[in-house]
């Protein structure tokens, strides 16, 4: 799970070979400085920058770009190095922005070789600064950690290096800016985008002559690190390696085996084509004084689907940030007013008479002014996001779209699994009309729990528990139908357990179209049979994987993803069945078996703490609007609304009919 860091927070690093990914939305310079135990830089040769991009265990990009990937090998760091500081700066002399306050907040992520994020940090709050220490990797007792720094400098790289104790600060800063401005630096071809990355990625970088820097002897007498590229040995003047092996000449069909002391190989073993993505669509030029017109798919990515996914995530982050800024401004205004009123009331002479009344009115006027300014900024940002939502929502593919989107009228069973799936919409109280699609990556990493209890529901019209249970089952059917619709034919199988048959009406679309693996299981015998088969499946696949022989599964073994819908839990389940469900919730997702529970948590609480691990393993969703989804990034409580089929619509029946026909044709 990714650690979303805030300024000053640290996080342990369990891997030595890492990538640091930077996304800024505008061309910036990325560099890295090596420091000793006190954080001092011993000389210019301890700084990797576009003019000298390689140091032991470290390589940075060779030119300014909106997105960067820095390679780090902590095991290759010299013993004298205890800190690796990631530095970002706006280039000078190229006519671009001069302060970070005029550009989107830079986003920095530390990832493993597989692309999975370890920790990330959004550098918010920058204003007049033109250079910033984004984060640092530091060594403590032979273990490495990452810390979010976010220290900005209005004087640019010169002030930054000077603060780091570098005697040649101004000369080095000038050399970096000259190299970028003259275009003599060449960027490294970006490696293929791993599937686990959610950040906005860079387009294909330009290619030019290599400008590998030479090591120099530091003024402090410390031994200068010798430049070696963790990406691979590239001699200046040689052509760039072929696209299917961006960082070395390797066989694209085989993953490279790392050798001790050898270069880091970042080629992705599952992606054979590393060709750059086509350029994203561009918005028409904005009129002077008017914001740019939004365009669907303007985020970077390898396909339109990926661009839209990244754009939705960007909208979510923008809404979270602007709302957090508004709430912070309101809190500040209130605390300031309270402080001023306390000062007035602390003096007995000002409690009575015109002087006290004037002070109170002045404090309240300042409070109103600050709140109104914050609200104006929020309204401006919300208007831009609403305009973007209006162009993005109609352009979404079926996996991301609402059920009332016209894209479903042209639905065809897909040939490939999409990146993500829409489970509903998210919004905040300050912007109830602005809905952000809630997308989760596929395959599912955890099961789903559709809470049929009233709990803290915001929808007051559902006082009847039977109505809420029915709607919860309809929500589960809509989610299951969407999963069936976005997977290729035969690659997703759905099982249903309905012990008392209470969900027969809601399950009718799945049963009548024949997309279920078997009729819903009823009674104790049916429940036991389904659970026994699925737990046996999990055991079998786990044994094959642990033995390193996934091809040894029995002939005819169904390799599709499996979903088990369980209705009206825990009624009709004995202790053995409960333990089997817990086992499936914990171990199933890793081998393609997923749970979707439809249950009232309060009713199930009567069975004691035995079920607590089961609920913790599932993502709780509700059939009606509810603000139960907590956001640890900025502390928001997001209101979730499920994605349901409009009343009277036949879209669900039509989609499931196509799915059933494609499955029958396949078999």
C-alpha cells in the first residue's frame, strides 16, 4: 500500500533498487545530491544533474521535462553517502514560469522496479520558490528511509546549493541552467509504464548527444564518486538502445537477471512494445484572461483509456487539494477572529463601550473577508473542474462510465481487460454537484462488502430494512454485471450463494441471461458445496504457485477470475462456512477468487469478534449515499454513491445478453 507522505513524515524502504518519479505539469529540472552523515555536499561531483547525470547508484534525466524518472541503487552508494536529496527547479532563461506558485504542485513518488509505489508526496504550499528539495533518502543504522522535505528556495538552485553547504553553489547552478537552456542535455528514454503506476507520465523525451559529466576532486578532499549508470553502460556518442530494451541490449522476450555489481535493468518483462504514446489531444487556445478549455484525455499515458484514468485521478486530487485549502483558510480565519476577540475581552476597559464594539466588528469583518476570498478561489477551481467533468464524463469507456452513458448502447464484449472499473461516484459537501468517478484497479485487490444496514446513511427515505436489503442486492448485481461486461468472454465467472432465496428478484438479470456459473446455491448443502469448491480452488492454485509450476494445474482447469456473491450473511452459515469465507477473503484475491458480501454489519456483530477480520478484508460500499470513505491523504470524508442502473432501463439486460452470447460462442 502506498504511503501518502506529508511534509516531515518518513517511511521505511525495503528495496535497494528504486525509481523516483516526478510529475510537475510543466518542464522542470530534476537533480540529486549526495550528502554525508551531516547532510553536507562535499563538492560539485556529489551532485547528479543534466550536465553530469550519473553517480554511483544514481542517474537523473538529462534535460528539463514535465515528468522525470530517476534511478537509484542504494546498495551501490559509497559508504560516505548517508543522504540522497532529490532536487527540483524551474529552468531559467527559457521563458517559462519563474515560481512554483504558478504551476501545479509537483508530485513525487518512490517506486520499486515493478512500478508499485512505495511512498509518494505532493509538494503543496509553494509560492515564490523556484527550487525545492522534494524529498531525501537517508540511512539510519544500515537501513534506508524516505522523508518528505518540501523545502523551497526563492533564489533558485544557487540558494539551494548554498544552503546545502556547497562552496561552488553559484557556479554549479549557472552550469545547470546553461546546459538546460542551450539544449545540450539529453534525456533518457522513459521505461515502459508499469501497470501499477497511477501518476501522470511523461511523453517520449527528445534525443540528442550524450553529455555524461566527469568526476572531479572535491575541495574537501573526499574521494569523488565515479560516474556509473545504474541503467546500463552507455558510451557518449553511441545510439540509444532499441525501444524494446530502453536501458540495455537484452532479449525482449526474457526478463534480465541482475548480476552482482551490474547495471540496473528497468525493462518491463510483460511489455514488448515500448513505443511512445501518441500525443494527447490539445485544447484550443484560451482567450486572454480566460482559463484554457478542458479536453478529455489530456493527461499523459500510453492509450486513451490510460489518459482518461490518469485524468480522473487528477480531478480527484485537484478537488481534494482545493477543498483542503478552503477548509484550512476558513479554520485560519476563525482562529484569527477568536484570537483577536480574546485580546479585546482580556482588557476590562474595552469590554464596555464603543471601543469594544468597534474591535468586534473589525475582527468579524476580517473574518468575512478571508472566508469570502477563500470561497472565491474555491468557486473558481470548482468551475474549472466542473467544466472538465462535463467533457470527460461523456468520453469515458464502458468500464469507467455510468450506466446511463450512451457508450453502453454501442457495447461490445471486449478483447482485453481494462485498467480499472467504476464502482460509483465521490463528492464533497462543498461541491455536491461535482461528482468524481470512483475507479478501482483490475484485477481487484480486495473483495467488496455491500452494507445492507442503515448505519450512517445520508439517505433518509430508506427506513424499511427490507427495501434497503433489496437495494443492496441490486447494487451487488450491478457491480457483478459490470465486472462481467468489462472482462473478455469466459475470463470472469460469477457464483451466487443465497441461502434463503431472498435475493431471487434482484438476481433475475443474472439468472435469466445465463451468465452465472450455476444457479444460485440455496440451503446448507448448496452453501457448503460452493464454499468447498472455491476453497479447494484457492488451495490448488497456491500449491502450484509455491511449487513454481503454475502450468501443472489439471487439464480443463478454469483459469478465469472468480467472484462469489454472498447474500443475507450470516443467516444460514455455520462456523465452518464462516471460516471458509474468511479464508477466501484473505487468500482468494491473490489467486483470482473474490468475495462480494451483501450483509448488515450491525446484525452480523451479534456473532462476536470472529467476523471482524472478514469485514476488515473487504471494501465497504453502500447502496445509498453515505460519507463513510475516509481519505488519509488530506483527511476528507468523501460521500460515496453507487453506480446503479436507471429505473426502467434495459441496458443491463442488453449487456448481459451479449456477454452470455459471447461465452456460448467461445465454448
